[in-house]
């Protein structure tokens, strides 16, 4: 063997032993997109989720499950049970009388109700009742517990920025040491929160957009997100109905985002939450974003068309993901009904880091930055 070959071999060996890798060996892995671990477009169909969750609700007790959720696990990210490299989601089922004990964690969390009445999440002393379509926020660091006071199962979608927290090595901590102190008494550890706020506190305090109370404290627990924890579906529908007379975005149709009423910014630092409405007959142009979005079909049915003729078909209550970099457009296939898509995106994170870009493809194939 020539000395150069020998020297190269020992260079490799010595480097590896010291935790060093040669760029020229790694280059193919770094530069070739085929070697990246990426989320792929994927649909989870309600008709598949519902029977499995129903079965879990029969045979997996809450005491064992802590959260009785089936996690949306993107096949491109296995073995992680993540939707994207930033977004985690699950579909949770609470039988009447069931509850989950109070806890908090660094990732921000949200619930979005699909079915059943009587479900609630208590967040920093506010009991947030949930109905279909409502968004309940538990921003980073806020204490929360769940329950179902009704007489039917309640099913909701949980979305968290847990993978982002994990990727940032902010390994998340699930904290259950919740104490309450009454003046002059010793702190008592509890598994549920005492409700200290009036019913519907969030909506009473902040529901008129553009107006905030100036005599109240807007800091709620450790949250760096919105002090408004509940966004009612009926308000989203009302807002979208008011927007119908305006020209829609050529790619996204009519859309709204829930915002922090105090800052006007996103409701949690990392994710945006909103609704897209594609009116019957609306034809969207293709677009591509550097952010990833997860959707839940609240009303209507249709499909997402992507490059190379790939298509995802979806129906009411289905959940699907469009990862960053995908050319896509949503098609409302119901000729007489509006499509309503609930959407959660990591765009605020991308924007804060200077990574957010989006493009539109015109009918003639021209690509324009937006
Ligand atoms: O319901 O609070 O799926 O804290 C993961 C973490 C649900 C919840 C999850 C959580 C919750």
C-alpha cells in the first residue's frame, strides 16, 4: 500500500477517534437532499383514526395513558412520532368523567375540538369549555389540566411545538408539581386546578378585536404567548363571512389568523393558528413555502395537488400535513359548499430566523416570489 493511502486511512481513524469527520467524506450526505430526514406529505383519515381511538378508549385506562392520544406520526420522520420537524400532534379521546392531571411544559400546546360537548381544559385558573372548532391555547409554561363533564366522549386534536423544543435541545420537561397556596396557609399539592376566573374569561376580556381592557393584568402564568386562551369557532366564521366581499389571495383564498390581542403578534411564539376558507368554485394557484403546515378539515372535502401529480384526498375531520418546500394547492371538490381548513404553521419560527420565503406559480408556469 502506498504511504498516501495509509496516511489517509490513519487520518480518518484518528479524526473519528477525536470526534472529527472529514468534510469530503461527509459532503454527499450534507449536500444531497435524498439523505435528509424530512417530513413527507401525509393524510390521517378520520375513518381510520376514530375506530382505533374508540378501541383505545375501551381498553387503555387514563391512569395508564396519562393522555389517551394517537400521535400523528409522519412516515418520513420515523421513529419519531412527529408531524414535522417542528410540529407534534395527536388525537385525544376523553370519556365522560375522565380527566388528565394538571401539568406544564416548555412547549406551547393547543387543542382543537372535533367531536363531543362537555370537554374542557383549565388553563391558569380558567376553565375553558370546548365546542367543535374552538381553539384552546396553553401557551408555553402555563399550567393546564383536562376533563370531560359531559355525557358523551370528547375528541380533540392536540398540537404542540414539541419537536422544535427537542431539536433546540430544550429537552422538554413535563412538570406535575402543582401547588396552590391560600393566604396564611401552607401550600397544597393538587392534581386539578381550582377555577379562579369567571366562566368564559378569555372571550369576555378580549373578544372585541382591536380593543383591550386597560385595568387588568395581561400576564398569565409564565406564558410568553397570548393571554386570550380561547378562540371561538363562531367568531372565526363570522370574521370569514365578513371577508367574502374582498378578493381572496390567489393561492390561499380567504384566511384569518388568531392573534395575541395585546401585541397583535402570533398567539404563541413559534406557531401560527388560523383558518383558510376556499369558497365553492375558488381555483387556487400553486404555491411553495419554507414553512410547514398541518391542516384539519373542519368543513367540506377536497384534495391537495402537489408536484409530479401527487395528490392527497381528504374529507371532514381528516388531518394532513404539507411539509416545507412542497409545491401545492388545495382544491375544494364540493361544488356547493365552502371548504374550511384549520391550519397550524411553523411560519413564525421561520420568519423570526429569517428563513421564511414563499413562491407562487402562475398558470403559465412563471414562478414569482411573494
Ligand atoms: O393534553 O396537555 O398529546 O401536555 C402531549 C402533551 C397532550 C396535554 C399531548 C400534553 C398534552
